[in-house]
C-alpha cells in the first residue's frame, strides 16, 4: 500500500511539474466589475482552481459527516429508549 502511495505522489508531482513548465506565460486575472487585476503565471490559475476544488470537496465531506453523525446519535438514543421500554415490561 505504501508503494502505491509513493507512486501516486511521484506521478502527481511529475504532472504538476509538466503543467508548470508548459504554462509559464504570464496572464492577467481580473474580475470585471471589481477593480482586481492580478498578473500571474498561467499554471498558478490551474493550481488555485485545483486547490479551491479540493477545499470545496473537503467542506462538503465534513458537512456530510456531521449530518451522518447527528442521524447516528439520534438513532442510538431511540434504540436505547426502546431497549429501556423492553426491560421495564
């Protein structure tokens, strides 16, 4: 398993290096109605987009986990109440 992780990391690193070397041209990033105008290499836009996607997926995963844990907790309380009712009869 460790070998697969290392191999994936190496492939990802090579992929990132290829993107950085291929897209080194300077581009202007601007948000039209806002007075934001940033000059940066094109690969930075790609990496920022990937990072924002990863952060968004991470947040969705965390919120889903919280919702699942809440349902699990409620179900456990209901099970304990029903078991208590069975014992008392």
